[in-house]
């Protein structure tokens, strides 16, 4: 599929010394929580609200109004790459996030340790979020007991907690492999060779590996199996610098988001975890880079856990850390999310996410707070996430005029 929009932006992009920061509060969007309001409305966020009073606000559909999407395409869209055109499986992002030396011919997949009951049905897709140490121990057990052909290499790496990476290396492999994660409990893992994947040599190899893994882990608890998703090979995409003429960096603590950054040619500047460290590292990165992608995972994690109060606390913690950034403001600051993760759903959803754009040449109206309801009245209106990056470029004077 041709990317006319991306090619146009690339032709107009021009370098200057202006700085852009994109602060992504993962899973930011919410629903009304049985009439209580969204997490942003309930959270005490005086610093974001103060920014809102001199910024442009709006809402963004991560892809289309009715599509629920993962964090991968959610971030791809935020960086101005149409996620319908630029599709990539989670495996490549996990591999690059771990700085694994992924080759073009490799096939990578994201794994979750899970819990199966005596009937083979999934009772916990994350195995109680086992520790990274336990994850590593289980992978070592699998590697020690796994039987594979001499012409195939199998790499297993711990990502974090229940998450792991699988990489297959050999001749004539492909990524036409079905996910085994049924995405819900009470279901058995899916067959990676099911239609339309039954003709794939790699799918058959994968099924054999997972059959062995189930036997190897049968006496373990709570992590007695793995689920897979996002089989993929390295794509050939235009880099962030090629598209925008920017020198980009990422401040991101989780491997997947480091992987997205590396896929687009961003330098991973640091991997902090706490809100204060995230903001402090962002301010440092601004001195060397003219675009900084800053990622904060906790709103998504708490939303997926169905914990509204913890999501509120996460938003408040980030707001409390913001003054260091607002006292060192970049020329353009974006605060938004990659998708919504409402606590009542305990999962990603299709709801649009709020946007805050602090930049020169803002028109208004200037509104009182940063939340989903107020943002609907903002200057930006309802846009697509892929337009946020180019709006930032325009406000930073980094897009030339189109046409005579």
C-alpha cells in the first residue's frame, strides 16, 4: 500500500534547531467509570491542567473510531506512520527492545508465560505476572530440554515479568504463523498451523516447539505453558530521520517501546522507570536531540489490571514530576496516549485519547483542564493519531510550504 501522506511529509520536512518532546502516557484514555468520570478527571493533575490553559487540546483516534489496537500500532501511529500501512508483529519489537541481534531471515515472536488448568484451558494469560527471575529460570529449563533439528536455532530471552522473546533462525523461514494466545481465559491455546497458516513450514516448527514446552513445564506452577503472538520479520521502513529530518531519541523503560524506537532509528537514550527519573532523563536528552519520545507505562498497566485507583495514582505521580519539564520547556510539547485502557474493561479499547499540544501559534480556546471531556472542546478537534507528529512539526517550523 502506497504511503502518499508519508511521502508528502518527507518532501516538506526541514531541519532547524527547535526541540519537540512527545510524552506518551500509555493507555491514557478512559471511560466514565460508572458515572464517576475518567481517571484523568478524577486525578489531581494541577501541572497538566495549568499546561492545558495555554495549550491546544483535542482528541485522537489511534487508527479508526471503532478499532481496538495494540501498543505497537498505537505508537507507530503517534510517530506519523499510518499503522494500517506500516504493520509489524510484536516479536520484532520485543527483539529490538532487548537489543537482540535480529537478522533479516529471523522470525521473532512475543511470548507470555500463562497458566493452564487440567483441561488445557487458559486460566491466567500472565501466570500471575511471575518475576523476571522466575521467567529466566523457566526459559533455562526449556532450553535445556528442548529437542530441535540441527539446521534450526531457537533463542529464548527474558523480557520482563511474564513476557519473553522467541527467535527462530534457519533456512526458508517465514512469519506466516498463527498466534497461539486466545486473548481470553477459558479457552485453549490456539493452533499456530490453523488456516490460513497450515502451509507454513515455520508454523509446523512452532507447533512442535510448543508441544515440547507444554511437556517440559507440566509440573510448574503457576507458569506451566507459554502463549505466543506477533510473529514477524524485520521490515524495511523509512527511518524517523529520513522522514522528518530530526535527530530522535527515546526515553523508555520497557523493552517493547525501546524496540519501536530502534525500529525507526531512534537512539535509546535511557531506560528509567519512575516518573521523576523519566522526566529528568527527558530534560537531559533534549540537550543533544531535537526530538525526544518519552514513555510512561503505568496508566496502561494499571488499566489492564482493572485498578482505577492505581491508574489515578499513576497519572498523579507523572503530574507531580512534570515541573522539571515545564521549567525546561521544549519548543513543542505533546502529551497524549497511544490508546485507551479503561479500568472497567481491564483491556485496551477503541476509545479516542486526549491530546495536549503546547507550542507557538496556538489559537485557542484555552480550556481549564486536561481530560477527555474538556479536550473535546479544544482547538484540535477530533483527528487521527498519525497527524499529531506532523502538527508538532508544523508548529516547530519544520515543514516547508506545499506548492507555489
